[in-house]
């Protein structure tokens, strides 16, 4: 993770979450695949981007922002548990 290598302090940034899924009630794409069950849920796509660095500063010598890293690691863990 790039943030572990930077002396960056993020006082306020945003996360952009992109979640895509084709479930049994959205688009029935299983009609094209005769081997799949019509009630099965297709694999999901999740993308997480850290955006909006307006309130961040570089402070050489202080190491990475442990609070930011903790939050991102928890988010990764939670998204992994969901999928």
C-alpha cells in the first residue's frame, strides 16, 4: 500500500466506493448461460479509491498516518467479509 511509504497526513479525505452486482432481481443474465441457476447471484465488482486530498499535508520524518491506515485496513477487512 502506497500510504505506508509516505509521510502524509490526511485530515479529511473521501472514499469513492464503486459497487456493481448482477443479482437475481436486477438483470437476468443467466438466460444466456444454460448451466447457471436463475436465482444465482453473479460475482460482484468492488473498487475503492481514496480521493479529495484538499486537507492533507506532507510532514517529512513523521512516518505514515496510522489512523488513516487503520481505517483503510478495516474497510478492506469488512469488504472482504461481505464478499
